[in-house]
C-alpha cells in the first residue's frame, strides 16, 4: 500500500512569471483603514480577527491596482476584504444559507442607497458599492453586479456538491471555479480603478475574453496550488489538485505538477492573445491597453502576494517561495479553524456574525 505523502513541491511559477510588480504608493494607509472598516461590522472572534489581519488583502489590492488614486484604492481594498470574508463565511454555509447571503448582498449592489438591511454583509456591500457607483461607468457597474451574481450561483453549487460529497469532473470544476474564484468582479474593478468604461462590444470580443480567461486561470489554478495544504487539512475537495487526484488517479506530486503546467500555459496564452488585440481607434485602444495591463497586474500581483499573506503558508511564506517545499498539515474535522465557533444560523441571523 503506498505511503501517504507528507509534503510536495510547488511548481516554479515565479521564474515563469517575468512581469514587473508595482505597489500602489497609498498601500499602507489604505490597507489599514480598510481592515478597520470591515472589522467594525464583522464582529469576528479573536481567532478569526487574527487570521483576518494576517490576510493582508490591502496589500494584494495595492499590487493589483498600483495606479489607483486613494479613494478608488480604498473601494477596491474594501471589496477585497469583503470578498475574502464572503469566501470564509460561505465555506460554512449550505446552499440555502448561501442563497440568503446572496439575496442580501445582491440587493445592496442593485440599490446601495435604497436597500435597507440590518445584516453586516448588506451594510458592507452598501458601503463600498455606494462609493464605487459615484464614479464608475455604467458598463463596468453592470459587469460588477453580473459577475457577483455568477459568484454566488457558483458558490451555491459548490455548497450542494460539498453536501453530497460529490467531486466534479475536471471540466465541471473548471467552469465552476472560474466563478467561485471571484476574479471576474475584480476585473470590473480594473476598469473602475483606471477610470475607464470599455464598450460592451470590446469586452465581448473573443480576444479580450480569452485574455480574461487566461488571467482568471492563472490566478485561480495558482491559488489552488497555494491553498491546497490548508484545504486538504480541513478535507475540502474544491481544489484542482484534489479533483485531478480523484478523477485521474494521480499522486499528489503528479497532480500538483499538472496544475503547474496549466498555470504556465495560462501565461503563455496571455502573451499570445495580447498580440492579437484588434484596434477600435486611438481612444478605445488606450483604454484597452490600460485594461490589459490591469490583467497583467493581477497575474503578477496575486502570485507574489500569496507568499506574503499568512493565509496559505502562515509565517513560512518566504521559505516556501524560495524552496517551494510544502509540508502537509494534519487533517482535522470542520472547516476554517479561524471562523467563530458558532452555527451557520447564528452567523447569518444573530448579532455575532453577518448581522449588526
């Protein structure tokens, strides 16, 4: 009987990603203010608060939107902190709870001024999206709302799969993960942060769609590599490594290597497709170039941030980045250990979590 692996080696993605990383000059001030904004409403337990502060979502935002002004960087940082918190909350939810959360958040996004709620998720969404809508164009506003709807639908499907113990096929997983990743609304934020609003026909062009898909793929599959350890420890199978191991009967290292090949292919595809971008005239071409640069910033920014955040490797991020060796954590019952020890109903309906 084969031995259970105790470690695996990450593919060398850093050497393959040669894009320069830039950090927004307003990062320190905006990142800390955004953390305080979320903590004022979320009412985390001490353990969850410590995990949240180790996330450093504001630093991710600063790397992905390096040219944003302070106000727009703050909106992006608030959303990023909100999105990671939604991810943590949804890991504890079944499909019904997820739909309730989605209804609250989508109501706030549809009408951030008129929508009334006592829930923290709704209040937070009203806050950041009300500021977003003050300067965002109609196109990227609707794209943000639409892709958040896709996010919640995919998260609900993930919850159903988890409840049944289903492991999706690789094709099913890829289609679902492109939406659960949360990358798509972050791409609408690229437009918002740059002060552009691309025409619908530009966003819908096959080459632009291909560039978005390549970016989403790299960010998402690399995240599956980096998050696999904490996810296998809590026995969560919504991860490409786990899917490949189950569906293709591969070992851990073979599956990790296969995901690494897909990550590198995503960068190669991005570089190929950016050479195929057509022209829509000087003004739109400038906005398109800004948008594609924003997608590139997401590729390189998310990669390096993953080793700087404590979310995936704790205090060992620098060592893992250098040596690429990941030692597996022991498995435990339950999901995120950083979440408050209270029921889903309390999280959504009482004063200890999602409500005020």
